[in-house]
């Protein structure tokens, strides 16, 4: 089976792209593997390319060389065909592969060519943008409110010289903290209203990480067949500052903060903005949208996992709920 490497030339600010392509060529040829390299040309091009390739040429393994956004596009192109998908993380976040224990292991080209795949979940979503109905799959996470605003600001920060992905994220936190923009939402989960009104942020998660290693959803698992939703109430700036360290490290279930953070697992979630529109971050990509429905897509991705990683690193998390009435 051919392995197709899909390189986003803008990922990671475009550093070392030529070296990556040369390494792919050298490793694939040394293993006598059939391979191809494709460079994306614009946003959405990876999804289009994978979909057309599978229609015209048949099954292949696709390796997204980029960040979570590139991986998400490749998954959306491949998911209907049950094709295998992997990732060489060269973006600024690379959060989906963190769920498997190591980012560096995924950068091993030999592993991407020879390792097997594991069934992982995705989240199917349906919404409307400018009266146009949109549906697709997210591999990692949706963010609304503070997290989404930080992601939006981070993408602007990264365009500035000498500001890396992690530095851009931390600078953005402080900028958005000053503005303290949240959201006003009605949230339903498995037919139950779990929130109605203002909040600081909400995340609808398949994976545990966002923002380049922030463990915002420690209860989430990419293999348990459930969506993890977090809600942080509309707290003061001072309270948020004291809360941020345990939120970013994913230690909040161990702290006495259940009156501030709600975290629980569901199969279906529906979020409706009470102000007609909300900013939604989908695997790092920002859009303005209205009501959005989310449903777990159980074992929808054939994801290439390096054999050097222990399977126990990504077994289902047993804890299903962290909340307080």
C-alpha cells in the first residue's frame, strides 16, 4: 500500500520543510516503500486532495505533515473511506498526538511507514455559517469563549517575528485576560440542559490537550466513545489567575474547584449561542457560527500509532465525571 505524505508548507512557520521532504525520500527508499509527497496549496486543500485521491486511485495511507489543523483536514478527507491516517507533527500545537504519550515518537518517519494503526474516536459536528450548513469531524477539540479567544490571538501572535508557538500562546492568555471575553450559551448534553447563561469558557473534547500541551481536559480519552465537556463559570480575573496553573496542568480534578469547573462525559452535546453568534475553534481553526451539534464518532479513525509507544499510554480513562451541583 502506498504511503502519501501530505506536507503543509506553512506549518511551524515553514521551517525545515525541505529537510523533512528529503528525509522522507531517503527513509522510504531505504525501506523500498512506495510513497508520494504532496504539498498543500491553501486551507482545505488537504481534505480535497485526500478525497479525490481515494476516489481516483484507491486506498492508501495518508500522513499529515503539519499541526492539528492539517491532521483534521486529512481525517475529513479519509474518514468516509476508512483509510489509515497518521501525523508527523511539525505544527505549533501538535496536541492530538500528545494523547498517545510522546510527540517526538510521531516524528520518526520509519515508524510512520511501518507501524500499524489503532481505532480512535472523532467528533462529528453540524452547524451553520452565514446560513450555509456545515458538517465535518474534529479529531481533537472544540473551544468556545476564553480558550477560543486565546487561540484566535495566538494565530495573530505567531505571525510576528521571534514569537514561537508556546510564547504566542502565553502572551495571548494575558492579552485576553485583560479583555476577559467569555460567552453566553445554552448547553445541552444527552438531552439535559447543563448550562444556560454566561460562562468563561467551554470545551468539547475528544483529546485532553490544547494550546501546545495545555492539559485542559484531563478526563478526555480518544478511545472511550464519549465526549468530554468542560465548563468554567464566569469567574473574576483574580480567581482565573489562581485557577490557571491547575487548569493548564490538568490537575484540577485533584483540587477543590468543582464549584468553578464542570467536567463530564456525554455522547451528544448541543451548544446554542444566546447572542445569536459564537466564535468556535475547531482543531485550532476559528469560525463564527450559530447553534452547533456534536456527536461522538466511535472508532472512526484508523490512526497510525508508533510501535515504540505502549498501548497502555492511551487506554480509556476510567474517571467519567468531575462536577459539583
